[in-house]
C-alpha cells in the first residue's frame, strides 16, 4: 500500500512501486541541488543569469566592457581583436580563486575601437600551448567567406530591438499545440540559404494560413557545419549568423507573435561539437572542463562531446542558456534534442522492455538538470512549452517535479513515424492490421502528453523517405498534374491524407508537421556536402508546386490546412483520448469518438460500403465537417457533405449510417 510519503507518480502507476526509492531519490537530489543554489546565488533565476556576468557585458555605470571567462586549468588568458590589433600580450585577464578570469576595458581607452560588431577572440595558454578561441558565452559569431574562420563579434547596437509582442502569451499553443517544424535556411524556394527575415515575411503567412499556432525552429544555435542540421553546436548563445543577425531573429519571433504564433526552438544540450577552433572542447587545455573526461565524454555515434551535468559551472552554463533564449529572444519554449541519449549511460542503445531499464545506468545528474531547467522555464513563462525527444518512455518525464517527474510538458511520439515507415515499406495495403494501427497510435503513458506526428525532419533527411515518397516515389515527377491520371498517385494522395488525420486525431495531445510535408514535398532534404558537389538543390522547399493550381500538391495542401483548422476549432488534441466505437477488419474500417466528434476511416483498397452502420454514444443529427474525398482535396467527390445523418435507435442503442468509400476518412459533428 502507498504511504503518505509515496510520490504521486507511484500512486498513479502501481507498476512503479518497486522503484519508489529511486523516484524519491531523484526528488531529494533536486531539492538538495535547488536549496544549495538558492543559498549561494539567491535563486535559480539568479544562478541562470550567468550570461550577464560571464562573456562580454557592457557596464553603463563604469562605462566600459567586462570580459569574464571560466577556465580553471588555463595558465593565462588575453582578449584579442581589432581593438588591440590582435596583440596577444596587450590585454591580459586576471584569475580569481573560482577559476574565473576577468578584465575591464574602459571606454576612455577603447571606446573608439570596441564598438558594435567588433571582432574579438580570447587567447588561452595552457599545458597544451597557446590557442585563439571563441569566448564561451559569445552572442554573435560570424564566418569569414574566404578563410572560413569563425570569429566572435560584440553585439552592442546603438538602439536595442523594440519588441511589439507584450500582449502575446503562448496559452493556446500550450493547451492545443499545432506545431510547424521548420528550418530557416532551407525554407525558401531559392537554391541557397534563407534568412530570418525572409522566413518571417514569406513563410510565416503560409504557416498562419494553415492554422498552426506554433513553430519549432531547428538549427538556431550556431554550428560550424551547415549539413549537421544544427546538431553539432559550437556557440550556444549565438543565433546562427548564416541566417542573419540577432536583430533579424528577434524580428522573426516578433512577427510570429503578432500573428498569434508561438516560437519554440530546438535546444541542443545533449552534446557539443568536438571542434577546437569553434567550440568548447579543451577550452582551458583540459578534457574535463565542460565535458566528462575520457570515453564517457565522447559520443561515438554522434562524433561529439558530452557535458558533465553534475559540475556547477556547466549547470550554470546550460541553465543560463535556457534563460538567455527566453529573455533575450522571447522564445516560448524548447524542443530538447537527444533526451534519451542524455538520460542513460548507454545512450538508449537497448530495448526498453521492462520498468527496471528506466532505473539502471541512468545519469542522475541529467535528471536533476532537467528538473531544474523545466522549473526555470515555468518560472520565466508559466505557459512555455517544453518537449522531450525521448524514445525510451521514461516514466514521469512529462509529469511535474513535485510528483516525482522531470517537468517536461510533452514527449515526442517517436514510435509513430517509425511505425508508418515500417507499414509502408513492408506491407501491402491488404495486410494493414487496423488493431495494430490502433494500438500503436494509442499506446502512451496516461497523464503524460505526447506530440503526435506522422513524419518529422528525421524522415525527410537523406537516407530516408518522406511518407509522400514512400507512397508515390518517381510518379510524383510525372503524374502530379490534375489532368494526368495515375492509380499510384490516387492511392498515395488518399493514404497520405488518411495517415495524417489518423495520427493527429489518435496519436497524442499535440500535432507536429515538418515544413513542406503537408503538401507532400517530393524530395528529401540534402544539405550541401562533398558528396553532392556542395549543392543547395535539395536544401530548399519548392513552394511553387504547392501554389500551382493545376498540380495535386495544392490539393494535399488544402486538406492539410482544413485538417488543422478543424482540429484547432474543435480543440481535438487538448481533449481526452479517443474512445473506440467500431473495428471492422473485413472492411479495414476504424471508427472512434474524440471530443464529441466521430472519426470514421476506411483503409480498404477496394471495399466501399454504401450503408455503413455503427454505434454512437450520443443520439441526434450529425453532419460531416471534414471529408478527405472532396475534390479540392484530391478525392473523388463520392460523398455529399450537405447531407444530415440522423441516428436510429435499435435495441436501446443509437446507430449512424453513412456511405464510407474505400480509402476515405470523414469527421462528423452533432448539430
């Protein structure tokens, strides 16, 4: 029997009873760390304000720049740049007993040289010799077009950005998130790198038009290799300059907020680039400053460095990074990359087939970091969104810290896209198992919200195929004109719509779509690299296909917009889970209720049922509010949407009767 001190997480899930002490320990560790930080710094918020102390910060009272750097094992540090002709002996820092070096550069001496966008670096001398490095807290880093060298630059504009989003709050996004996952650089039609401003002016209107209330921006933190999709971060506080300036990113966020769209960013705290020239690796000459020493500090599959989350200055660096993006750029939350890899010493390279797997080989320092980070996020913005990219299913990941959880709001439903790819790759249409489909889409931890998605950037990148590509492949290049008949395209368009609606309506408490997939973008994403002659041909989105009135991409786009708008209007993802009404293996029909709507799917490739009768929980008259077979959605107009469907009472129960054609989904609402 649970005791008075039993965590709520265990009370709600008796299967966790054998691990109650582990869950209590995680709560105790959090409280102890929180108490220690509050005692030393006053609050977690103050502790997470490290970026206002470390790095370059202008002091208006003393009139000059403070530069501070944590480098405990270094022998000496000197700041270099245009202002002192890159003289490594001119501006030496002094070290305190905490391993923090500092220097004050007054305006009297350097006011004319240390100006907005001045180039700066720090020369670090250690046991390994002297090396020029980029300051760890650098807020703006640019790359020389000729030498490819990265350099930090002071960001100190004469006039700060004037925000216009005071009235915006991400409440709708938190309660009913419809997330548009995107990458600024590849969002444009042109073969090149798109900018923050181009995205704000050209792409945000399309996102708004489709009914999405949130964008999830990938690859924002500075990374030296464009093709890494932003995952090998070098400068954690610097928005990538290849897309524009910090001002430009603020303009993007501000513009989104004016449209009622929340902005969350992919935050990469799971690992860091191993580069010495651009990143944090061996910054002070040691291999255990920011990262674990030896093999524990290196991710062999990712070829990157792993943080030591138990070290106080590392914790300060990461929590300050969280606060910085929310305070400085008004971010409305984060999608945490690589959570499974962070949680376990084996980085998730096992089968999670028993509860005990969640409590063995776990990095407890990571759990405490997540608890502190999510606690901080909610302090700064109560309705901010925190999403965990976790495939392990760690219990309590998306429950409050006070219950024994880690405080995330959502986890990504990573098994769903994997399932769809497996079905499309290995099974004929006649072999689709509707019971397996139902179980896969509804199998999630009770009380822990999930973001459902049929595909994300993972499925669109080179090495995989998007759902549209799996369904239609090369036919997309020759038969997507409305006047060019194709059974392959007909099937592909029908199933593309059904898979997405089935996933949205069943799979979770939020919905996510990757940029362009809503209209079946025909090609993968392949960033410039040596293997493709550094081409941008596949690192873009061909909006002209979606905009062309005679191409069927437009029809998929129309359905995607109608689907999200319907779900948003009816608050589908914010409602209780679906209730099964009818499962018909012969006709491959699945019918269920969610938030008082009736969803009816016929996955059969051949069976159209003219008088399909099924039980409904509430009597009355029903009308179709979404029909995947409409001509404007690329369907065959076999259903009259103007019809009203009254229930019929039989044996004390209520039945609806509808025409349910093959490969069609309809949504009905009581009128």
